[in-house]
């Protein structure tokens, strides 16, 4: 049995790639990285450690990438530089210029762990993991926007075609501008099989309709929470179907998921997730999720 493989979003998470923030985050200038006013590096490091405890307690082994003081502050958001499939990893190419050195870090970590690399996105293509959503094990939805372009989607489609995976591209709105980050996963968090939390106003209409056609139940997160959290209320990590972790401070969103049978754990993340524009999902790159 392989110790890698993930073509799902919410099946039990048993192995995950994470980067422990350290000196690179301490040295980060908030203006350079588009971090918000609640950014506090030391507090963020403590909050990240608490989050990692929740992930491990949920049953996942963490493959750690250590912060070597390389200046890559955003690299704690390990969801974006690579994508895992049942045949190995796809090394992506970042749309954010400050993050262009991160994919090599993932390639090195996978090789060290004995995980094969299925393919690599190359220039002029860009794809970020936050734009990739497994609708099912043979359908990958990809958001086309500031961080992921058409050339990248075409390359990804060619890499995944031998696996029988169809890649569907959907246009994203600009929302808050080029410097901000609106990924496809900014507007949807799968919670269990055919159950997802969404922010419908910013969803590509064709993607929304596809999910309805595929039999998904879509929980509409409170719009007030989305506005006050800069979208981070919607960034929810499933440890297993219906068992999820979210950022603390948004009880209405938590209650909406609980009303659909979810068990929700929270952690304080004002200095980490809210400030740095990346939530629990962004902080993890699933390496192995059990098959449904």
C-alpha cells in the first residue's frame, strides 16, 4: 500500500506536508507580503504550533519542512506549491512572484520521502494548489484567475489525463485586486462527500451549477463572517468526513456546519491566518487521504 495518494478533499487525512514557521516569518515585512494589521510573527508561530497539534491529534502524520531562514515567509502555506494524486505529486508553479522558489522545496521533500513526482508545471504556466478542488476522484476543478492561468491549466490537464482525470477550468472574479489572493478554495471548502461550505456571491456560476448537478449539498456561509474575516471563515480543513478545523471567532459559520452534522474544532489564528490571508487548508498539503 502506498504512503501517498490523494484525489479527494475530505476523506481521512493520514499524512500531510507542513512547514514550521520560524526566522523567515520573523523577518517578513508585512507590506511586502500583503499581511494585515493583526500580523505578529511570534504569536503566529505559537498559533501554528497549536494548529499542528490539532492535525496530529486528528490522526495525521506530519512531514515537516523546516524554516531555514530562507526568507520564504509564505511557504508555511504548503497547500499551494504542489498537488498530490494517487500516482504521485505534481510540482506546481506559483503565480505570486515572491513564492516562486517554493515548488522546489516541495520537490526536495517528496524525493526525500520516496514519493514519486508525476509532473511539473513550467513557464509560462502557473497553477496554485488553492485553485484546485477535487469534485470527485476523476474530476478536478481549477480556478483561472490572478494565481493560475490557462497555460497552467492545460499543462495540468495533460499531466492528469493518463490517470483518467478531467480538469475543468473556471474563471474567478478579481475581487480585491491583483495583490490580494482569491483562489477557487477561497469560495468553497468541501466538508464531506458531496457536502461543502460555500460563499456563493464569488463562485463561478458554472462551477456552482456543476456541484448542484453532481448532487452536492452547499452550505451558504454567513456573508457577514466572510466580509469580517476577509474570507477566512470559509477556509476549513477536513480531518475526516464531517470532522473539521476552522479559525476561531466565527460562531455563525461554525453553527451552519454543525447544523449539517459536522464536528468543528477551532483555534486562535488572528496573527497567522487572518493576517497572512491563508487558513487551515492553506497550511497543509495532504499527502495521503484514505480512499472513499
